[in-house]
């Protein structure tokens, strides 16, 4: 994506948003990851944090550090980002070459909405499981809750609307579908996604050096397992 096509606008008085495209796509994701990777390798004075999303990258900065020589902090950050964008996008964003396998026990108590998804889509339960576990998914972003991955690549035939009444508590590790998206609940939280299974893996732990098992730019595949395998893996994770 050409740097001139990236729109910049302020978010409050200490952040700037880079809008890459209005469409969620692998190309947009790669462009965002390239700039994120470059910022991580070449931070500018006053940079606090950068947060990638589906079609945007939000850069947080320290206005005090960037208010030198009477120049407005936002104008200075805009200038810095415009200057680095060509070099950033010329670089390759290689966040993670390794594919992560996520074991999932589908249905039963772990996936109470699997039958509803099958009914809604006109597929059998086995077909839903087969189609959901077939693709390589791209982690577009982490959001909603710490460690929660928003994934791209789900078969459109599996699209199912959110629940009309969200659950007050969804167990960590639950795998759900909402519209054209699928994701994994990283923590026990309220949620309205249709739950089709659960992984025994812990995907978020604030005590880990890297608290989130998954990162934007990684690829993953769901691997169906039995309830006995789930129990065995969960004991290992505990």
C-alpha cells in the first residue's frame, strides 16, 4: 500500500491513527505489520506504544517529549511517521513463521452452541467441525480482552449471528463464532459468541514473559481432540 494512501488523524492529544484501508484483508494486515515491526526496531523519541487493529495502527506518544521548538506534538509525530512509512513498507514483516496448533474439544459441555451453528448453516455437526478445523487462520489482531485473537480465514458458510442474550460468563479457552469471525476467549468474561468448543491450552497468562500465546501476524490451525485428550492436556497445563 502506497504511503500516500494511508490516512493519519489524531486520537485525543497523545495518539495518532494510521488508517490503511477500509477493508479487512491479508494485504492490509501485511502493511500494518510491516509498519509495526519497523516501529519496534526504530522507535522515535516519545513513542509510548503502538496498537495494530484490523485496518488501523494507533501510535501513542508523549506530547511533552515531542513539543520541542514550538512545534505541535501531533504535527511532529505526523511528520516523523510520513518520513518513515516508505522505509517501513519496503521491509518485510516476518512476525512469526511458525504455525500454532490449537487443540479443541468440539461440542458437548465445551461447545453448547455447536448444534445451533449446524442448524443455522444447514450443515451436520461433523461438517461444522471439519470446516472450522480445516483452514489456516491469520491472527489479525489481539483485542476485546488481553490475549483474545481475532482470526481471519473462516469459511463463510459457517457464519452465524451472535447470541441474542450474551452469557454473563464464558470460560477461558472457549472457541466461538460471531458472524464471519471466530476467536478464542482468553479469560473468563461475559460474551455473546456462539460457543462450539474449548481448548485446554492457556492462551493468556500475565506472569509469562510474553503474556499472550498468540500475536498479530501468526497463523494457527484448530485440531479436534476428544474429551479424554482435553482432560489430559488440561492437567498438563495446570
